[in-house]
């Protein structure tokens, strides 16, 4: 169910994604101190499912999320579930700024997958946006690159999983609504995480319930924003916009957790922003062949 292509609409939906993901990173950091990652993910899905029911009702009931592509939903959300587990677990081992920065090796894999399997066009501007974004990320993590720890490797594995999930989500937007994609994500992940959650369950405090609710809201509607953005533009346009999450998260880490913020972060953020501006440059039309 593709919409009329619009980089402006894609950028607006991605602004919602960026804001919600930033808040969720902070909430994830707070909850992983005391709760299992499985429990966090399951409560997030349950809250998301509850929040989604009124929207489904207003959209016409469960016929609005009916799908003929259940195997693709299962594949996409199975990969995404384990990538998300890795992302939350990495938050317990390294700083939130570094987790998000390492996550941004994702556009390399996403661009390759989208070009290979979705026949998306890799223009010179898209390539430049990805390259500048990656260089910016390397500059931001440069002070911490002297040694590799398990948290960094887990974050890298999560990034590869997210790239596969992104490519599969873009494929689904060709026939599925954003609401359908979001519903099946929540349901599949809720079923996958039920037994592990029951095994590790501990009752959260009132404060933790508050953070879990934040994760549920942000985790649900951030993916609605992402799926909507992918309806308006190629994955190779949408993903580089997400580079802005790196300097935003690094700033949050500095303000809330005293994580390092220096000239490398500022310079890296500038390159990321410039890459996004290049990525929004209109594609020149392909000249028609002479008859």
C-alpha cells in the first residue's frame, strides 16, 4: 500500500521515530538495571497491543490488519525480536551513545539488501549520505575504539538484525498498511517472549512500571512512524535520516549519565547532518530514449 513518494513526509515521520527512539533508549537504560530483557520486551508488547486496539477498531476492526503475507511477517519479526533483545542487553554493558553509534553500521547492510532484493536505485547521493554517516559514527565512537568488549559485539549483531528487519519491512509496505505491519510485529514478538518472561518474571516497582509504560508507548508508535516513512520513500533514503539519532543519543548520554561528549562527537554530528541533506537532494530524471 505504497503512498505517493514524498521525502518531506518521510522526513516528518522519521522525526517522530527519532524522538520516540531517543526516549526509549533512556527508558531502556533505566529498566535494564533491575529487570530481565525478556520481561521488558514482553511488557512492551502487551502495552503496545493494548494501545493498538482502539486504533484497529477505528480503522474498521481486525479486517484492517488482515494479511496474506503471514510468513513474511513471521520472518521479519523473528529477526527483529532477537535484534531488539541484543539492543536492550547491550545497554547493560556499554553507554547508550555507543550502543546507538554501533547500531548505525545498519545502513551499510540495509542499503545492500535494499539494492539487491528490493531493486532500489543506489544513486551517488545516497552512497555519499551513507559514507558521510558512517564516517560521522566512527568519529563519535573513536575515543572508545581502543578495545572491543562483548557489549560492542552484541550491538553490532543487533545492527545486522535490524538491517534485515528494515529490508523486510520495506517489502511489506508494498502491500500492507503501517497498522498491519505494527500489529503483526507486536503479536509475533508477544508470543515469542511469553515463556522466557514467565521463567524470569519479577514484579516491577511503581517507578519501573512507569518506565515500562514509556517503553511500551515509544516502542509501539516509533515503529508506526518508521513503517509510515517507508511508505513515502525508499529504505536507502529513510535509513540515513536515522543517523541523527547518534548525536541526539550521545547528547542525552552526556546530560543524563555523564557519558563523554567532545569535539569528535560535534564533528561527527555535523557530517551526519550534511549527509542527510545530500540524501534529500532530488533525483534527476532518467532521460527518455529517442524513438
